[in-house]
C-alpha cells in the first residue's frame, strides 16, 4: 500500500518528535498528530518556545514542516478516516487499580485507540503499535479492531520506539536499529514493506530489522530492562565504594574498558527516573509471573528494588550528615527533570528525595532550568495522593516548600545542604568554590551525579 497520509494518535514525548522526523524526511506524506487533550494540540500549534515537549533540535524541525506536511489536530476521527497508516503512540502507564495494580501496564488508552479506529475506519488500515506494550498485545488489538465487522482489513505491525528523551531527535535520525514486527501472511508482509519504505527515506536498510510481532513487542521490554539493569548494577557498586574507599568513577571506567561490557550506561546516579524504565520492568515482572516464571520475575524485580534503595540511600545520607536533625533546615534541590535536556519529570528521583525531606520538616527549595513551580507541586501532590496522605499534612509540607528562580543566591543564603539530582550542565558551572568556602554556615553538598568539578570534604559523592 502506498502511504500518502499518516495519523498518529498521541501527541506526547514519542508521538510529537517521531512524527516530526517522519514528516521532515518524507515530504510527500501528510502526517497528522492527534490527541484527546486539546491543550496539548493548542501548544503544538502555538509558540515554538513553548512546545509541550522540549528536545534539542525539535523546534527547528517543527518550524520547518508544521502546516506544510505536519499537522496537529483534535479531530481524531477525521484523521483516522483519511489515513492509510495509523500509529498508536499513547501512554501505557502502570495500572493504578484493578487486577495487576502497581505492576501491569494499563492498556485502557491503547484499547480506546483501537475502538476508535474500529468505529471510524471505512477503508483498509495499517495499524502500528508505537507505544511500549506487553508481549502479545497485538492479539487483543486485533480482536477489538475486528469487532465492528465493517469489512475493513486491519494489518497490525509492532514498531517500538527506542528514542531516549533529551537526545530524541539525534536518536531518531541515527537510530541503532528500527524494529518492525509483523505476521508472516502476504498482506502483513506487504504492510511491513510500506513501513520499511517510510523509514528507508533516512535509515540505512541494514538497520531496519524485521521480526515476528511477539519478538518485536518483547524486544522493547527486554531492551529497557537490560539498560536499567546496568544502572542498578553500577548504583549497587556505588554503595560498595562508599563502604570500602573504592572510587565509583574509577570503577566505572575500569569496568567499561572491557569491550564486552562497554562504557555506556555505567554512570552512577540517585537512581534512574523517567516514564519508561520502572513501568516497563514492573510490566515485565508481571508478565513473567503470568507465565509462571517466578525466578525470572524476581530477577528483574531486583532492578527496580535497587533503584528504590539508591534513592533512599541518597536521602538518608543527607539526613545522617545533618545529624538526623533536618527540621526547619534549608535544603536546596538542584534539578527536577529526570535527566538533563528534558522538560519531563515523570518518576524523577527529585520527587522522592524532596517528599522525604519535607515529611521530616525540612524547608526545601527547588530549582530546575526547564520545569516550573506548578509542575513540581503537581508531581509532589501525585506522590502524596498515591501514598494516601491527609490534606493537613500535605498543606503543612507545602508551607515548607519553595521554588526558587535564583539558585546560586538561594544556596548562599543560610542553606544547610544542597542536593544535586539532575545532571544539568549549568550546575557544573556554578561557583562551587565560593559556595563551599564562603557560605555562612558549613554547607554540605550531595552530588547525586558525581559531576561537580571540585573535591572537598563537605562534597559527598553518590
Ligand atoms: P505521553 O504521555 O507523553 O503522550 C501520550 C499522549 O497520548 C498524551 O498526550 C495523551 O493525551 C494521548 N492519549 C491517550 N489516550 C488517547 C486516546 N485514546 N486518543 C487520543 N489521544 C490519547 O507518553 P509518551 O512518553 O509519548 O509515551 C507513549 C508511549 O511510548 C508509551 O507506551 C511509552 O512507554 C512509549 N515510549 C516512550 C518513550 C519516552 O521516552 N517517553 C520512549 C519510547 C517509548
Ligand atoms: C529510556 C531508554 O534509554 C530508551 O531507549 C527508551 O526508548 C525509553 O527509555 P529515557 O528514559 O528517555 O530512555 O532516558 P535514559 O537516557 O535511558 O535515562 C533514564 C534514566 O537513567 C535517567 O534518569 C538517567 O539520568 C539515568 N541514567 C542513565 C543513569 O542514572 N545512569 C546512566 O548511566 C544512564
């Protein structure tokens, strides 16, 4: 099938950048990104400085292709109707209630998409799973799509996304691989060919890998699990280093020089954040248990448990070094995004560290170069709601919370401790000599990324 119109359902961190790159590389295809959230669509159509997703290089592409062959629209039905190929790039968060709550992926958004496509489609469609999904989800989607019985043929492809936030555009342009899973029927192979043709506009053919649908779906969960496992592994060694006098940076370098291991993803941290790793591993654990693979489930669960341990270990280090007395003490949190070059704070370690410090009565001041006060408060409230905290406790903690626009001045004014949590480059450039030596009290600095260019007995590494 020759693709002239693409619809992408979900204008988020994946849908927006992915479709922008397709539109740029395939000028003859009209790409429409739709979303059920009208505010998001308005923002995608608005000021380039205020796009809903911040990614280096994204606004330049949007400027180039928006309203030429890339469109953002709330008219979901119309776009489905007009398109030969429909990507589903909606969120698949961890379930909050019902069977599998706290572990399984919530498929309600993906199922809603499939129902919408089934209802609206009047001609044959290629439906592409772009969201990260449990293995064998395509079966369920097919069932929903075929339930309307309106004589339309649907081909389902799995095409998981491997971009990382903060480097999404670079990752999309130079993907290590593009994975396309399909059935082996003639029509399914032909659908896969249509998708291969789109990616071939800028991705070398040898990097486009075709597999069966289940391998493709499972490869995405497995990739994220393996990446997160490396971080939990190095973070577990950071705890060992602290006890033994070994240096985690030296350890990381020594390990990574083995070509079989490689140097990437061995940077110790307060713990990985982001919307993907934790939820995808928990989903994997849930699936393993579903298939009766209890030992495999427990193996992967440890990756998330070590991540929780690392966040708690970091927070406890702050508390212990302030002699357990943090009530009314001023603590500055540097960084709210889960990583640098992103405006995303989902599952950021900062949320957990800040909530714990506030719960013990500290005065916490937060700064992030891209994330504003309203989002910080939303994140904290979400966690408190999940932990069923009472309103009076939430209000008490919010009274001790401040957002600062002037981090360096804030730090120099009576701060007991600074916790650096996000690896923003600008934090490295602060005058740390002045902060350590000239602040009124003996300030303690907890470098949760080991990025500060200074050694001092009051600078604690992770
Ligand atoms: P997101 O929350 O940023 O965006 C999802 C969007 O889908 C939201 O704007 C939401 O309003 C919209 N939506 C939900 N249901 C809808 C419906 N029925 N109709 C129309 N719109 C609907 O999520 P994201 O970070 O872009 O992730 C999307 C998927 O991609 C997830 O499965 C995620 O695991 C996967 N993924 C994410 C990343 C990443 O870096 N964020 C990377 C690879 C894969
Ligand atoms: C991840 C995967 O990398 C990507 O392939 C997938 O498509 C989506 O999930 P993302 O979560 O956007 O991407 O960012 P990533 O670079 O993987 O970082 C995740 C978290 O791990 C961040 O908090 C980051 O700071 C942390 N991290 C990363 C470390 O603590 N140490 C490292 O060595 C690398």
